[in-house]
C-alpha cells in the first residue's frame, strides 16, 4: 500500500490514505528526524541529539531503539518502507521518497520551478509546492533541532512564496496580488523584495499614488532603523513609477488570468415560508464568528423532507452580498437511492474547476488537492454549502483552513465529529408550525382558495406533519388541478398514507426520500423502527418499545441512543421518541 509522510504541518504517516497512530511526541520526533533525510543514513548520535538535545536521558540509545521498534510495528502494511540499521545509524528507506515525503516533494517542485524558463509552468509548479503546506512545520514537536529545522523550513517557504509572486508578475498579474502582498509587507516591513513586488502590483492596479506613498514610508523606516536608503533596484522601480513607465504594465502577450468568482448556488426556493428563528440563528452565528475571527461552520440536521436544503439555500441567497468572493455548492448525495455518497476527492475536483484551476495544475493526490483548495480560498470571503452529507469524514477534506470562509453543512445525521473536532454550530430543524404550514399552502394556492376550504387546509397541514416537502407535493398537485376540492386530497392522504405523497420525480417523492434514510439504518435499527411504527400513538418512551425476542433491553437502548445521531426518521423532542411514519 502507498505511504506518505507529512512534515509540513503535523507529523503524519498515511498508509493507503489512512492515518497511522505514531505515538507520543518523542516518537514522532524520531520519525521526523529520519524523514527529513529519507534515504540517507542518520548516525545514532545525531538522531539522539535531534530528538533530545541537551535533555538526552542516561540510556539515550536504549530509548531511541525502543522508539524505533514501535515505529517499525506501524510500517508492515506500507509497501517499500523500512527503518534499517546501517553503518552506525538508521535510515528510513522509502520508495520514491521525493513523492512520499511532503518536504522532499516540496523541494523537488521548487527545484523544477526554478529550472524552467516557462513562467506559466513555474507558477503551476510553485502553486502545487505551496499547497503541500498544512500549517506550521513539525507541529507538536519541540527542542533545539526542531526549532532550527523549523526556521530553515520557514525560510524555504518564504523563498518559494517570493518566487511565485515574481513569476505571477512576469506573466502579467498585478491587481489580484495586492491584498496578499499588503499582508506580506505588514509581516516583513523592511523586506525590499516584498516591497518591490507590492509597488509593482499597486501600479498595475492603477494605484500609483499608493505605490509612491508606500515607497516613501519604507524609505523613512529604512533610514531610521538601518541608516540606509533603499537599494538600487527598488530606487529604479520608484523612478519608473514616477515616470509612469508603460513597460511596467503587463508584458506584451502576457496571459493574465481573470479572477474567477464562482456562483454555484441553486435557485432560491420560490415558496419558502417561515423558519424566521432558524434564519436568525444562522445570521447570529455568522456575525459572532466574524467578530472573533473564526471560521463559521453551521451543521443543519433534520429528517429527509424537512427543509434543510431550502433553509440553507434561502439563507445563502439572502446573505450572498456578504460573500463577494463567491459561493460554492455541492450535493454530497449522502442519502441517495441510486448511487454511493460523493467521494470527497470528486467534490474537491469540482471546487477546483469552479475556482478556475486548469487540469494540469491539479495535484494527483487528494491530500495535495485539499491543500491547494485551502490555499485558493485562504483570506477569501466565500460561502461553501455542503448539502446532504453522509458523515463528518466526508465533509472534513472540503473544509477551508482559514477563518474567512463560512460553511453550511446539511445532513440527516447529527454530525458530531464536526461539532467536536471543528467547532461547528449545530442546528436541528423541526417541522413547520401549523401557521407556517398554512402560510406555505397560501403562497402556493392563493388566499381565496385557502379561505374557502379552511377545514381541509387544517387537515392537510396536520396529515403532512409539518414537512415542507410533503406540503409542497400536495400544494403542487392542488395547484395543477384547481377544480379538485382540497377535501379530496385529504381523503387521498387518509386512504393511502405516505404513498399519496409520491411524486412524478422519483427522487423527490416522500416515500423515496424516507426510504433513503431507512436504508442508511443498521439492521437492528430497522427492526426497532418497525416496532415503533406499530406502537399506538405518535410518542413512545425510548427504553420501552414493543417487546421482541430478538432484542434485549440493552440492545433496544443502544438503538435508541443512535437515533440522537441519525435523526433520519424519528424525533426526540424530550424524553420520548416520535416515529414520523
């Protein structure tokens, strides 16, 4: 199975895409100390120095051998990977180390970029290289060697970022780099290379006055802090900006890529009604998170047909002005009658396409694709709607890495993993109130028809259980047949039950929607659900479903606990379980 080692962030080892437990920090440091020199022998004394430094224990060699032994136990499933004792030291033997170790791949891509005369190719290679960075290198480790290595890696990152901007400027970029370079000049206020890039980007954005003002402030800072004027290249650039040198504009024939602003939201629901409290809750979450500079993740849970997608899309359309950099949308098909859930890699590739990434720039590995996606949306105010998610694992690779984006996730399950690991805000949708159900029918059928058949309207609202999908199906049929009294639809619902809510579109009929949820249950949960369905009345205490020889009290209780997570077919408003059938 293929293996990957991650050093440009947390220390990770993936075998066939799955994370391997690497043990405590010292043990991870041993792996990092070998991985930075993968394929080369690291002498035992140097390894001990890297891992412990001045804090080496009396039996340092024995401690090192113990950590090596535990790491070896983690490697059998990985093809072509070994930790071998050789020539007084250890070597991490890895097939294709330049691909398997992210640091080696980063350096290889940077070397290839600097070796080509094709500026567009250089931009593509450096973009792929920078996408490998997942955060602070060697996260979670400490020590003298770690700090020194971290400083070296930060400088390599900075050099690659500088080289990428230079290449982007050579192919004609400018205005789209201003925000990024403004932040970088704040981090490196006396760096003349960064300053020169910023001046040129401002000039190409039509902001010559801002460029000249920045040069003036930089010169004052250099004189005050270093006692020197800017260097010759920066002075020459300043002179050319003063002279409005036309050659500073995009070079002839440059391929300036237009900024891509995706607008992927589906059309707003035409007859959306109610949900004022839920809409206000989403807005409050957004406002509070932005004040605290936190990424917003709202996980909307509820049964099929209850209106999760309608709520998310309606709110998104209301607030789309707050997301000037675009909106991304994907149906993850977590509950689908005719296909498996959408693989995260497929959804991610769709996002990269929407963001204007050319096919040859898309990295081969899903982890690198996630890193590229996060790099592209960093510092952008974007809305990302992940609809109909199967579970938190499907969603995690599609989450941005910064604090500027807002993510809405809908699912028939409570996505506990998003709440605990990513701080998502949880929102569970209830059915529509009677007045909201009546308002929905009124918007679809008109106030006159509703007023003429008030008793039938009240019965329809009750029989549909406050489910927007069920109400929409009935309203659609009644609208298509204005001469049929609403009382006939009431009779049909009484006679046929949920089968009366089938639809011409097999994917949106109520029986089909509920069947997707049913198929997502385990066999034990399906049995309990069937027992709940024959219980008298709409409510039943969770520990007391009808007796069945196949179920002990313990197993019934376990299934009831699972309802709190799934929320596909039952509601748990208080201490009772409500079956929606």
